[in-house]
C-alpha cells in the first residue's frame, strides 16, 4: 500500500489461511473499557482532530420522539475545510484510493466537506459486557468461514487478522429486531432514476439476551424484504436465514414470485449475484457494505489509519430533504454529505485462486468504534479500480447503535451509481419493534407476498 499505516497499531498484518485462531488472553480482555473502549477502539484521541471517546451519544436530543427522523445533534458544527480536485494532494495520506479517484474523475462537482470529528458511537451496556465476555472464547473455525464461542457481542475486539475484522462487522450490534421502509435509486449518468421501494423486517437471534448457541441453531439473522414499488416489481419477497458457521450450513434464502405465486429456494442470493432492482450496480454481498460468507477471499489486515470518511450523516438523513435534493448526475450532492477524520481498520480482500467473483479485489475501511464499514474500493478482474462504495451512518437514538442511513455505490467506468437506503420521504426505521421468529418462515413469506 503506497500510503503509510497508522503507527499506533502494533498488530501483524496477516492473511488468514488455516486453523482456528486462539481467543485473546484475560489480560488483554481487561483492557476493554480502560485504554480501549468496550468495543476495542483506542479510547484516547490523537492529540489533535480525533477526540477521546467519551461514551458517544447516550441520550437523544430533546426534540426527538421515537418514530421521528433523527435530528442532527451536531447541526451547529462548521465545516473545517473542503477537499477538492485542486487541493487533494495536501490530504492524500488520509484519503482512500476511491475518494482520490472520485476527485479526479469529477473535478468540477465532487468534493468532500470535512467537519469536526465526533465519536458518536454508542451501544447498550449489555453489548459492551457481552463483548468483553466473549473476547476470551470467540474463535474462527472452518478456515475462517465461521465463528464459535460468541454471542451478542463483537467477537474479536482486539483483532489479529483481516477476517476477524470482517466478522466483527458482520456480527456487530444493530438491534434485536426491527422493521424499515426505504428506497433505492439506480441513477443514470444524466441523473435520471426510478425509485424502487422496499419494506423489510429483521430479527437477530445472535443479539438476543440469554441466547445460547444451541437455541440459536446457527442462524444469526433473519431477514425478510418485500418490494413495494414500482408496480412491475411489487410483490416480490425475499427471505434469508444467515448462518454463523457458513461451512456447516450456507445461508438459506427463498423468494416469493408474485407472477408464479410460488415460493422457491434462492441459492444465488449471495456473493456477486445482482441485488434486486439495482440495474447491476450492486451485488448481493454489498448489502450493508458487506455481508455473507467470507470464503471466496483472502483477507489481509493492513493495519489502522487515520482517514477522512463518511460519518454522522444526519443532514442527508433529514426528512426536510427530498430525494431530488441530493440525487444528482454522477454522484450525490456533496453539500449534504459530511466527512470526518476517524481511525479505521484497513482490510485487503483478494479473490482466492479458483474462486469466482466479479470483484477481484476490495479494500475495506472499517470504523474502529462501531465496526461499521465506512468505505470500500472495488477492483475489476483487470485489477483496475471500478467502483467506490460509501456508508453514510448515524447513531440511532432509540436503540443506541451506529448504522448506515445511506449507502452509495459509484461505478467510475459508467458514471452511474446506486443510492440505497433512501428514507427522507418515508417513515422512519423502527429498530425497537419486536418481530417474532415465526415471521421468518416460508409460510410467512407466502403470506407476505399475497397481502
């Protein structure tokens, strides 16, 4: 990598290739909540732009009520500076390769407004406790294609390999269950798009208090998504059971097709199968920035760096905006996007020999506080930069978690992009809703399709 690795990390960058890695020692686990945050980030700031983590957002703003769009707690923050095609060399050591490419590709319109760094991430206390508890028991199995000895918390808060960091993202805290309504737009080079709308429900047995590995039965997440509009796509319902040990049992998926009025198994809803309604601009494993089995890639931990990344995206999340306010040609309107300096783990994913995927290589930038992937550089099979992904996240007040509110997937070769998670003109997520597991059976799938 041509840019320097942040010197504070002393971990060895390795490619995970074999047997299960041992859990961390009790002595290392005692660092959690002391010099490290309860989730494994560096508690201290950097003596400059990055402040100390002080618990994040623990109480919502006074004007917030559950069910509202989340008001911006940092609305009074002033832009510190703007990175443009004319000055990006001054900040190159803190820019992703993808952001540098965006600045070069769209010099007249793309820019990055940088704001004060706010370490807003917070989670419930029982998630912090679970993370410390499982940090001494969690281990990778099946050549990294599964995890055991872990429930509720982040399994590898002091990671030793790239694949551990990716599992931290997959198993990070979001909610126990919830429901959402959102849209996606596949934007043409001229800025035109058709809005595709979805409603979904999730339940996360992995995060249930008191859950055991036996009761969980290898399913970490139940997910059901119904296409609501446009009419030509409406009525399709996808059901996914995501597994913890992917070698023992791959994810199970089914689709209800309204034209056939039948439920069918959908084994191709994984890896580089195109996401529904995305016009080929997003693969199945790009949902939530990355999801599913890590088996097709080698994962190299390249260290930790200070970088300008999307963060605290409350402005673009606002219900005072319309989609047309920020869906522009070539890229989203940068006037509504916020970037901050944060420490991120850098993970290089390289396609294994003999494996197939339209992405030969990907570089992931993962937030040290929340384990949310914030940006991804994506390379094609010629090893040329093809796509750039951004995860614009906020801390949700109702359940205290940090998650994306908008995901942007830019195709540099076509000048098109996919905006996913659009919620400005829809009802707000309800991440405190209790969704029973029997809503995630094939019978429930059929009922959802006929309602």
